[in-house]
């Protein structure tokens, strides 16, 4: 587990991105070989690479490689290829390094701890006199209307979390685990600690000024409430009312659909390009990393749209299959377990992935943390009574979800353009 903690520390805190003497150091090229050697010598790879989830992941990255090789290759093409295969190795190493459900709990708590540290950093950064954070980073860009109203910039971190929208992801990935500790069977002291952590993290999320982060929090809260309380329909309808109230109280720059920067309009425009790309090459797409080359401006700002455009319908289907089997694994474990704490942990991990997917609807979030969460779901799969696999019904569901997304995207774009143009 030491390697898992070290990996999370390097990813969250990013010392090689800002600590003098470590800047530019390729810690991944040091950590991963040592981690691999540890697992190999310790015999921890037994049965790990044979899981259905790892096979789907391997198919996905292989298809991604094919889409890159048959399309025009640019400066970032092989960088993407290296990164995805590295993430596949990380997936195997994480699954191999966890030997019990309790190990998953320890990993989740360490992730929460790191996120709370960065919550303190974000709050201090927002109120710093010189406008600099712990890593010497400045506040992120905001709309001019916010500055005119006396507001300041949005908090951000370094490394993969160097943008306000992505920085919010640090918090929203961890928030579901904190929420799970607010209820029984956890004791009062643990619940009070979780409540304080939730408050601290909520302030930090607010200071990122992320529209997607706000919607992600609302989605996580809605799902959490639905899971924890046996609400009748009339009472459950309170949730949309609370969401509407929170949106009304939020600052304009977090709720405006078409602000001074036209961020919403730009996203729709980029999604339109994505539809055109998959129409150009529906099977293989335009190749991973080539989205910006085709738009001459921006990337998709939506992970699913980017996967569809760059890896084609088959690539999108494999990507969705990985998400699908991860949720199926958690649901099966939840139904199998009789331990309320294990069930709460599985539900929290599922909610964390749901939050990630909501955020990925507004920002392209193809980062290794996404696949780290999938690796944790695969660990749950190691303790199922029957090995996890996809049957014919599952494959039909995946095809239906993929086709529904592609058709729904076209309908949404057409409706938006009709309403705003």
C-alpha cells in the first residue's frame, strides 16, 4: 500500500511541479518500475491481469493505438499513446496492491486527506495578499464582469489540476467519501469530523468558481440523498427545489449559460466539430490527440465527445464498456455484502465516478485519476462470489448507450443552435 499512497501524494500534491530541486523530475519513470518490481517479486499479479475489466481496458488502449497509427500523427500523438499504456499499467498495479476491502477504505481516506490539505491551500490562496498559492501559482482567469464587481480570480493548483475547473475535481472526487461518514453505522465523532471536512471542502469548491464543479456537487448530493433516505416521490421532489435554490444563490459567473467569454457557446461549437469528425471517420475517428488540429482552436471540453471524435464509435463503445463494467461491479458487490460500512464505501466510490462523469461533461477530463477510480472498482471485483464479466445483455446495453449518446448529442446541438442562434 505504500506505493499507492506515494502515487496519490505525487499526483495530488505534485511536488515535482513546484518544489525547488524536484521541478521537471519524471517521478513516474522512477515510481512505476519500482512499484512493478515490488508486485512481481511479491507475487501480487496472480489473477489480477485476467479480470474482465483489465481485458476491456487493454482492448480500449489497443484500439486507441490503432486510431493513432492509421491517422495523421502530430507532436502529441505518441505522448497520448505512452500515457494510456502507462495508465493501464497503473490500473494493474493498483488492483494488485489492494488485498482487502479495508485497503480500499484506507486509500479512499488518504485521498480525502490530500484533498482536505488542498482545500486549506485553496482557501488560503483565495485570500492571499499577493494572489499566490503555496506553489507560487496565480489565481485562475475569470470573467471581466466578476472583476468589475470586486471579485478575484479562481483558485487552481499545479500539474493536471492547474485549471479552476479541473481543480474542483480534486474535491468532488473525495466529497462522496466524506458524505458516507455522515450517517450510521459511523459513530458521532467520525460524523462530526466528516461534517467539518465537508464544510471545508465546500468552501474550497466554491472558490474554484467552477460552473461544472457546482453542478457536480449538486448531482452528488442528489444521488447521495436518494441512496441514504427512503423517500417517497413527494418528498424526493424536494431535491430539485433545493438545487434550484442553490443555483439561484450562486454567483452569476457560475450559472450564466452564455457569459462574456461565450464559454457555453464555444463548448457547443466544439461538440459540433466532434460530430463532424466521427462522421468523417465513424470507425477509427481522427486519432487521439488530433481534436485541436481539426478545430484549429479548442478541444471538445467533454470527455465522451472527445473519445467519440478521436477514436470513433468503436473506441467510444470500449470506453463506455469500461465505465459500465465498473458500475456493474460496484452494484454486485453492494448487493452481495452484508457489512453496512463496505456497502457505504462501494456506494461512495460509485458516486465519485458519477461526479467525475458530470464534471467531464463540461471539461475534457481524460486524466489518470479517472482510471485510478476504475482500478478501485476492480479491487471490489476481486471479492465477488462469482467473477465479473459482461454477458450478451450487457453488450446490448453498451451498444444502446453508445448509440443513444451519439443521437442525443446531435439532437441537443440542434436544439441549442435553434434556441440561441
